[in-house]
C-alpha cells in the first residue's frame, strides 16, 4: 500500500540524508540512537502526507469526532508500531539490512512513551490504534508529562525509582503546535456583573494565576488504510508577556510563580494505579488538559458550524475514568460564560456530549476532592458544580419524596467533598463498566441507586487489546505462521482467528505452534540472561505474572505458593516436580509499603531458590526489572501460564489476561473481571480456575470480613510459609523485613482487616489449581491443544470489537475512508 514511497532505494537515501543534515555524519559513523532518529524522521515524512489527507477528508465530510479524554496514554514505542500499521515493516527491515542495520536494535533505541501506569493507560493506547484502523475520526487528549512512569531499578532486591527522562533525545514523531496554544486560569475570585445590554449575569474571574497550554500532536496510524488520527498532549508554558509586565511592575515574584506553576503542572505522572491520592497538583493537571482540550474542540467546531447548541451532533467526549470529569463543569462554563448560552441550553449540550467509563469499584480509588481545595483552585467551576448538584438533588427529592437517605448517598457535594463519579454519572449520557461481571457489580452493588434512577445510561463495554501490537509486532513468528494457515484477515478482524480451530485437531500444527512458543521462550531466556544474569531453561514451564504490584492482584499469593513448593521440594527431593520458571514483573507506587515489601520478598525468594543447588534448578524465580510495554511484548509471546489471580470482584476487567490468551497461554485465574469471559470463550477445560467467587467475596465483606486465624492454625504447611515471613529465612535472619506483609495477613488487632484480599482463604484452591497446571503440561498433546485453543478463541478480545461497540451504542460515528495522501 505504501510500497510506492517505500521504494527501498528512496527510503535508504532519505535515512542517509537525515543522518547528514541532523548530525553531519555518514551513516557508518552514526550511533544507533542517531540512526533511530534518522529512520523515524524518514517514517514521519511519509506519515505526514496521510495525516494531512485524513484531516482534510474529515473536514470535507464534516465527520463526527470522538474526543477520548484520558490522564494516561501508555503508548510504548512508536517506530515499530507505525511501520507495522503502514504495512511497511518488512520492507524497511530489508532496506536497513542492506545498510547493515538491524531494525530490532534500532527499535531498542526508542524510549517507551510511558505516559500511563498500567491497564487504564494501555487501554487508551489500544483504543487509539483501533479507532484509526476502523476509520473513525478521533482525538486522544492528554498531558505531555515531562517525566512519565518512573524507571524501576532493583537494587539489593528493593525497588528504586529513577526519573523517566523520555524526551532527553527528542521525540521524532511529535509536532509542536504553538498556534493552538490556550490560556488556562486557576484560583482568584469571581465577580458578578449584569450585562447592561442582555441583562444576563456575567462572571469575571480576577486575581487568578494562569499558564499557557501548548499542544503537541502525535500521529496515530491506522492499519493499512491511510488514516492518521491525532494524539494531542499538552505542555505548559508560562505566559511570557504577562511575566514581563509583572516584572516591569516590580512584581518579580508573580512572574517566577507563573514560571514555576507552568513547570510543575506537567512535570510528572502520578505513579498510582487504582489509588486516589488527592493532591492539589493532580487536580491542576486535570483541569489544565481538560480546559485546553475543550477550548480547542469548540474552536475547531466553530470554524465550520455556527450553532453551538448543536455541538453534540459533531463531537462526543469519552471520559476515561473520573480523572477527566471536570470536563462536565468546564464545558458548561465555556458554553455559558464564553458562548452565551443559558443554563438549560448548556446542560442539554453537555449531557448529550459527555459519556463516562468506570474502571474500578475499590473505594480507595474513588476520586473525592476536598471542597475547600476544589473551590479555591477552580472557583467558577465550583459554582457550576454547586448548581448541577442543587438541581440534581431537587430531582431526587421529586422522585423519592421524603427519602433524604437517597439525597445523602447520591449528591455530588457531601461531607465537604466533591464526588467526581457522581458528577460523571449525573451528567453523562452513558455510564459503562469494562467487563460483564464488573458492570453487573456496578448496577447491583456500588452504583445501585444511580442504576435504579437512570437504568438507560448503564451499559457494558468489555475491554480489548490491539492484536497489531501484541501479536503482529510482539510475536512475529506466530503472526506469520497464523497468516500462512488462515490468511491475514485476522489483523483487522480478529474474529477470523477462530479459523485456526480446525488445525488444533492436527498434531502436526500443534507441534509447530509449540515450536514457535519454544523459540519465543528462548528469546525471553536470552533477555533474562542479559538483564538478570540468570540461566533459565526454555523447556521449563514459563509461569508469568506481570502487572502493577497491588494487594488485590495478589502477587503475594503467588510468591507464598512458591515458598510452599520450595519447602516441599527440599523435604521430598524424590517427589516428581516438573521444572518451573516463575516470572514476575511489576512496578509498585513509590509510597505503597506493602507493595514494595512484596517486591523485596520476590527477589529474596529468587536469591535463595535460584542459588540452592540441591533442588537441581527445579524452580527458578525471575523478577523482570522495569516492566513496561516494550518488554511486555516479549513476555506475552513466551508465556506458558497466565497468572490472573486477583481477589474476585476486584479486577474490573484486566487486559493482560487477553494479551496472554492471544499468544497461547492458558489462564490460571479467579472468576474475576474479563477472566469470566475468557473462560466463556475457550471453555473451562482450557483454563485453570480456582478460588472464591465474587459473590462469596462480597458476602464476606458485607459481613465484616473473615477470620484467617483458623486457616492459619489448621494448615501447618501454610502456617510454616507465613511464619517464614518472620523467621528470617528470606531476610538473612532479619525478623522485621516482611512484618507489614505478615500483619496484612494475620493482623490480630483488628480481625476484620486481616487478610482483606483472601490470600490464605484461596491458598489451597490455588495450590490445587497449580497441580492441575503441572499435570496438564506433562501431557504434551493436551497442553498444546489448550495453548493453541486459547489463541484460536481470543477473537472477542480485540479492542476493535470494543471500539465498534462504543461506536454503535455510545458515539454513533460514521467510518471515513481516506484516499492515500502520498504524492504520485
Ligand atoms: C496490558 C498492560 C497492563 C495491564 O495489565 P493487567 O494484567 O490487566 O493489570 C499493565 N502494564 C502494561 C505494560 C501492559 O502492557
């Protein structure tokens, strides 16, 4: 499709020219980083033509656009993915080979764009890929953090965080768009005035601080369709002329303050996953990128339309969790104070424009801003929130006369807090959960009152992942093999991957499938040797748990089970045991003590077990440093077992589970999140399910928890493992090192808070499921069938399917076909 411009010789010349003009060097003298830059600029050159053509076509067709608002976009690397989607990966690989350059090594020069924590941010990135591939007009709107997710170093077994200076060498794919800069105002006071002409109230913000928001645009290339959408991320800059003015007035401090505010605001991504921190700077970040994005959105709309009351016909705003919910009052403000609509008109537009995605039911993750903080930082926005709340409460009282309990539970403003989820639900025309089970829990537990009052808003959109990155790019051997068997339709229509099913019955194909898995395990073993210095045997079972470190995800259950196995092997060396490599990868939020202790425990167990020659290498434990999108691609491709062991009801969906499945790794998991739907697709006999159900967990929780003490005293093997947290076995004799973990499990001061994540409760069930894994793996015929069936049944879990559902049920977009932007 792009073969014309990828005429090898032209491309090679462009790369050489770029090295010359950028670095005054010959290609042979250039460093790998310089070659990465030169190649990326050559690729961007080609993308630009389609980018222009796409935006022109959208305007010509006056196409409705979705604005996907997200504090996080976990993009990973761009070069390889862009080449894949331009269907030029192999041509470029060849062209570079002819210049003695290895494309893989060049790709490794690119830092991950880690502008996100985990699943929520990666979902946003997968959605952008699917929107472009499916020909839908879309913007991603977010923040250009100066430092993304911290880099994780493991020192002496402990996590050490270092800054992620991802822009150090420059980002070749971004475009700075100074001309679209917007002013953002914080704080100050609001003065009323009656407009002498219209008689309307005017609201004037005074004594505020302000910064300029400068957009940087990144191209989002659709697969083989010439569509290039835009990820627009905002940088902050002090307002220079204001600063000079202040300086002239001698107000030097004011000028410096504005400079500092600008620097601070986009400085760093908050490294919390599924956790609310309530920091003022975080609210500043939220309002900053939302106000800028909405101002730009309205400005763009008004270029071609003069009736602002019909804005909703041309744009939809999807709020990725409550983080962007300030979009509701900010859109109201822009429509009322700037565009001159009255309240009812503005409310009509806002509630037909905004939709909300809920990502969690865990109370510690719910955003609740203290009113004094919120009202000081955003005084005009707060007035609008008060009015939204006042009118909503009126409605509740009309519908439930005399029921003040309802008002208390549902109001936006209560107990000196602004409850962002309530605002999102009240103003959004759609409220969706991210997996069937999660949406049911929302409807019947957490958001029951809202569901009863407005059932029509609630819907489910089970998450998905893009097969372009997590199979086509991440697992080229398997991708080519699949295409050889069933054609390449699966790349843009993953339901076609079910055409692999007939081949599952043929031993020859199962063997080939497992040979590819073996090669991917060798690739990962090499990575582990290079990064960890540990020898792992690719013939052992690769049992992988990679995801953010969180108590509810229960890495502790996994490592306690490894300690238990190690005890068993030591005690019964004669016991038959299939060699296992346990692989972990996880970042812990910097202030999350128990999470960090868990990382230390994993590394300490690894030290002991890996160096115990008496167990003949039956168990290896590996902690992959700095888990991120780029090394994730290697891990999914090489995994035999997918550990998805969250406490049932806690993992809203999970998407890692889907990436493993796509790459042929059966799930060892609880009936939680999208695991339920994975089992539905692949069959229970092709997964290893264990543990309490979500109903059972919720039941215990509603009745004050459970008491782990009985389990502890009645299971001596488990007791021994728990005691080993305190006896120094994995701490060089230190008895304090894991006391937080020990207390989390057994805290006898308040039994209702003991083992809140049901680790001891689920332990035996987990150990038994692990036994089933081993038995299944020993049976090569059976295992290869299970593994291959997982790939063949993964069709539902593409983000393409998810996006088509959002389009059908929520956004109602039309596909736009774009002619090639390549000059003849
Ligand atoms: C997919 C992904 C996640 C989410 O994993 P879960 O297991 O769903 O929590 C987190 N981080 C990275 C780098 C990912 O690719």
